């Protein structure tokens, strides 16, 4: 599989260079492909992989292909810092002070770093942070240093501008200028320098800027295309991959604890809830047109809501497991209660099959219930099994019940509601079914779980199932 992937990267590089009429020896193409492959297909990556860049390359022009191949080669949060393969290319670019990565002073003659800094709007001494394009900036420097000997100055500017545009989810500034508008100003400044030096092949500077920035917007929108697909299952599929990728403890299948899992779900839920769907897709100088932007914004809003609804059900379900864990001891591996979990966080595979339990009949969204029972939509890359626990909880509680359970769960997570009080606030039939399933798997807590069930529902004032 690795060899097949490397060969695909080689072919994409070769196609891009041929499209630009650039003669790059195959040995050099191989070297570039190996660096990209090793950078993207590490064990800590599940979404920002070569499969992701292959999706981005399809149908793109040569400049966009080169940008797509390089745009994720640095991802410090996933790789534990700057990965070994690219570290030599960045050794003189950054320094660390008090745990923060800073852009060093740029050495005289280091034109590639200066170019990248100018296109990204960075100054020496500036803190490089994940939310302000740290990974994209460092990836652009890697690309610039490896490609400068092969590309013209204007081609290199175009590639780097495309990488800059992939910094995600930026809202307009106080003056209404979008990220693409500000990128256009920086591209124009660099284009003017080329024009003054008579090295810009396009006589019209404005045409150069429009082409470069429009290409960058097209690629940036391809980078987040899953959010506006008609099928919300694809957006959810990507969401689950991102949860796994951005939470290192979850990479140890079956070992992560209930609270680690819950924390991962909460972080992703918070991230999605704070997105502004209208600004997920970028635009510049009338492209895409207003109608297309409206449709994409509406689709993105619908898909983000679908993913948030899914995560709400998962949070309500895992809150019950957390309350059971805390009521019978302390936090513990989630697999202790539910059996072996799937590779993809966001899916729970309990020991018992809850689908045989008849629902109590509250209103449910049929599309969401179908995804919970069957996994993501057909064709999704990570369709690896259903979450029968979450499907059972959703069927039993319905949308309104999940909403109420989440309100109680927030109090539980913050320590303002005891685990026992949380369980008592829920339908006893739901809790009992989950206890009976978990006690069969949690050998060390079987007696404690059964004792908990008995004590919870010994009195007549319990909720009725």
C-alpha cells in the first residue's frame, strides 16, 4: 500500500512539473514524493494524509497541485512538533521561547523565507500559533526551499499563495476585508517587484493577481469541500477523523479513558458550534458568485448542524458511561465498559447489541438515527461500524430527551451534579439496559454496577421507564 501511495505522489508531482513545462529529473521527483509521503502518512494522522491531498489534486491546475502536495507537510500538533523529515529545512526559521514558536530574524539573502513571510503577512519575532497559520506558513517555506530551483518567481508566488489560502475559517476584519482580499494585496506587492525587475511574464499586474488569488481560493475551497457536500455523512465522516487525529490519547485503541473520550467529543463539538458557515468557503472578486456562495453557506450550516447533533447524542451516551464509571470507582478505559472500541473515535461498540431493544417512541430525526445505526453514509472512507449504544439512547430519548440529558451532563462534567443524581434524572429503563450491558463486560465492576442499579431504583420516587 505504501509503495502504491508513493507512486501516486510521484505521478502528481510529475504531472504538475510537466504542466508547467519544467524539466525536473525523476530522481528529484522521487525525493520530493518521499518527503511528502513520510510527512503525511505518519501514525498520528488520519485526515491530513496523502488521501486528503489526492482528493485536493483531482481536477486542479499544476500550481494548485504543487500547493496541495505541500500544504500539510508541517502539522506541529499532530507530529509532536516539526517532523524529522522537514526539520533540516526549517532549522534557521524558528526559535522557541517559553514554549512558543517564534519566527526568527530572516538572514540577508534568504529570499524564500522573506517571500513566505511577506505573503503570509508575518514579521520576525512574531509568534507562530496554530490558529494564525503556523503549519501552513512552515509548509510554505518547505515548499519554497524545495521548489525555488525549479520554478520561476511568479510560479513560486502562485504556489505559496495557494498554501496561504488554506489557512482555514478566517472571518473578515473590521473593515470588511476578507483573507483573500488581504492576500491579493500581498500578491500585488510581490508582483510589482517582479514587474519592476522585468521578470513578470504577464504584462498586466492586475490579471496576475486575479489569476493567482482566484486559483488560491479554488484550492482553499477544495480543502474544505466535505462540509458542503449534499450528503451530510461525508462532513460527519471527516469530523470523526479529525476527532481522532487531534486527540493523541485516542490513537491508543481501547486504552483511552471515558473522560478522555468525552473531552475529545466536547472539543470538536465546541469547535463546530463556533463556526460561521457563511465564512467556511472563501471568495474573491466575484468568484464564486453570490448565488453559489449562498447555496454553499446553507449546505455548510446544515451539515455542521448534523455533525453537532450527532456529537450531542454521543455526548449524552458517554455521559451515562462516565456516571457509571464514577459511581462504581473512578475514570477508566472506555473499553472496560463497552468492549473493544472501533479505530474511529465517535463510534462506540458495546458488548451488547441494543438494536434488539424496542424504542420507547419519542421523535427522532430518521437521517441521524440511520447514521447512528449504520455508520456514516455509504462511500464514506471511515464507515467502520455502527454505534448501537448511541442509537439506543437516541431512539429511547428522542431529540428533546437528548437536549435535556445534555443540560444535565454539562452539570456533571463541571462537577456541579453528582453522577448518581445525573443517572436518576434519566429514564430508568435506559440506564438499566446500559448497566446490564456494561456489567457483562466490566468484570472488575460487575458487582458494583449491579449494586448501583439496585440502589438507584430501590425507592418509588425513581423516574419510570
